[in-house]
């Protein structure tokens, strides 16, 4: 809205310019005098009087317009001027004098515009060549004030031509847009720093970028980032004025340590530094600055360091408003440090997880929603007879296994992802090198933060050898059972053959023991013979058995 009003204001000015030129063209006093000399009005006083009245009205009208013009000209907050092509001002208002830092109109009218006002003469040549008969809004460019400092202006103007089409002068309005330009530059710098902070991992690279970008809007010729080592009570400066640095010094009472201790931004000039020195709050390290500006670096609400700019020769190098700018930059450095810390922790976690995965004696794999491999562990690489994981990523089971097996795996995984439920401890198999291989597998879906299935993770253990061993054991067990049954039958038969002679031995030996006194020698001899035969039969049977 303000830009619209400002542009309307500028158009009002040029309407006055146009009206003045129009009225001036309408005034043909010189022509009327020529007509009088030629006797055009001879004997016609009434016609002469009419022409005189007409000219008088035009003059009054022009005076009124000129009065309004001068009123606006002298009271405008923007600089208004007329200048020649050669580079001299014809007319300027007080606002332009003040804007450019001169003492009077006369002083400004006497300068050479090209050499004294422009940093780059080509800027003026370009503006002159681009102007038109109507109002032209030109690009922003720099002008040099009397004290040598720069000012950014927008030049609204046009060329004024004579009746032959030759440029008489250039008239226009200069608007000081230095603050707007700086505001736009600040926004641009902050946006770029913010974007860079998310795209870089190296703190030194980010610091160098900050120093470069920040240098567009403030003096960063003496810029550094410092970190406190609380255990060693030292301050290290890994980056200073665009260069890598390994400088480290005792924190003690340095200005940087004082800033970190207070945990507040400090904007101080030479006299303030002198007071801190006199109060023994700080000690001077290196040359004393004319102005010093620093803000703390914080990570997780803990001050870890500072970002500082200083000037040794210009006490006006920084303003209070630059504190907010530095705090913004500090916040992004802190975020970059946090991201780097998280990145390192994540990297370490990934490395540990990778080592664990690669030492698990089973296959581990993870796939996307299309069952394309996203990664595998070391034993899976060996199983698939591949050397590098990169050779597997993006491929599917169809690239490594029999088509029928791959179709079965894909259908199985689709069912798992559609149901959102894991499938655990199930057997599956495929043909490898002409041999059936068997696996115990586990598969479960992977979910994103919105609980949408985005893939699958699984494990599979090759149980082929175990299964072969199990089959052998089952066969051996069956054979042992048969042998055991045969043995039992055999021992049943043997036991019957052994019982009779042993019973005879026991029986006749008992008779001899109990009735030896009553038995005749013939009986005793008969019993002994029976016992002997039974014993020999038993011994013979045992020899055959063993």
C-alpha cells in the first residue's frame, strides 16, 4: 500500500512538470509580438485586447502552477533535481542537499555529478540512456555522499527534449532506499544462511559461508567463532576472518570468556572496554578494538562459545540493531552444531548396528514396498554370492532366485504388507545350484511415521544341513529300533534256552548240598554228571551268544 501511495506521489510531481511545460508551450508571447510588428492587429484593437487577456490568463495560470510546484519542490521529503547530460545540476531542493550530505544548494550545484556523486560512472550513463519522455522507475543504484559513504537510491525521472528532439536536461526524483535495501539484504542473507545451515555438515565450511554472506551487510573483516573447553578452561578459535585456525588460549579474563560467563550479547565501544579493564573484569588479549560485538552460542540451553565481530579502526562499524542479526546467525550455528552432533551420533549408531548385523550368523534383509532390496547384511551377500551391497540394492528376488521361488516370495511379502502383521518362524525354500535349500524365515512390515507400510524387514536361516542331519538321525533311529526289536526277540529265545540248564544246575546242586549224607556214591556221581553237562551246555550257549 505504501509503495502505491509513494508512486502516486511521484506521478503528481510529474503531472506538475507536464502541466508547466504544456502551459509554457501555450504561451506564444513572442509570436504575438511578431504579429504586432507585422501589423497583424493594425486597426483591430479589440482583437489585440483579446489576445492580451488570453496571454495574461496563461501567465496567471502558469504562476499558480509554478507556486504549487515550488511549494512541493521545497517541502518534498524526496530529493528533486534537474541536471545536464554533461553532469551538472541545474536545480536541486533542500531534501536532496541533506540526503547527499552537502551544506547548501550552491555547494551541490557546483559538484561534478559523474566524478563526485557516482561510484561507477557507468551507472549514470546507463540511467541517462534508459530514461524516457514519461516517468521511468529505474533500478536501485549507489551514490556517494559528500563524506564518501554510500547511499542507495531509486531514481524516478525522464529526459526533457526541445522542439528538435534534443535533450535539454534530465529531471527526476531521488528516493533514499538505503534502509529498505539493507532490510532486503538482511532478509536475503538470513535466508541464505538458513538454507546453507541445512545443507552442510562441516562447521568450518558453514562458518566461512556465514562470514562471507554476513560481510554483505556488516563488517566481518575481524570475525571469529570461539568455543569454551570447561574442563581445560581454555577457549579455542577454529575459524577466524575467513581462515581455518587452531588458536587456543586460557579463558581466564578474556572478553570472549566474559561474554560466555554472562550468557548475554555484548555491544561495547573502546571506552566501555577500558572500564572493564580498569575494574579487572577482563584482561587485554591482543590490540584493543574500537567496537566489539559478540553473542553467545548455545546448544541445549548451555553456552558452548561465542560469535564475535570487532573493528579496530571504525567505532561506528556496528549498531544496536546488529545484535539481533548476530543472534539469528548464532542460532543457526548452534543448530548446525546440534545437527552435526546428531549426525555423528546417528552415524555411530549406524556403524554399531551394521557391525551387529554383519556378525549375525543368519541372513538379514530389508526391502521397499515393491520388494526391491534396500540393504542386506554380510552373510546375505555371501548367500547371494555377491561382493558389494550396492550390487543388490534396487534389485529383487527375481534377479537372484528361480522365478517360481521369486513369485512365491513376492506373494508372501505382499500378503504380509497388506495385513500389516508379521509372519514368524515359518519354513520356505528355493533351488540353489540345482539343490533344494531350506530356511526358517521371519518377515514383518516396516511402517513410516504415519503408520503406513513402506516395506518389509526379514531374516532367514539356512537349515538345509540341519535338515539333512535330522533326516539321517531319523533313519538311524528307525534302524536302531529294528535292531533293538530283533535283539529283544533273540534274548527272549536265549533266555528260554538258558533257564533249563541253569535251573538243573541250581536244583541238583541244592540236592547235593542238602542230602549228601543220605545219597549213595552212585547218586552223587549221577547228580555231578548232570550238573557238569548243564554247565557245559550253558557255557557253550554263552560262547555262541558272545
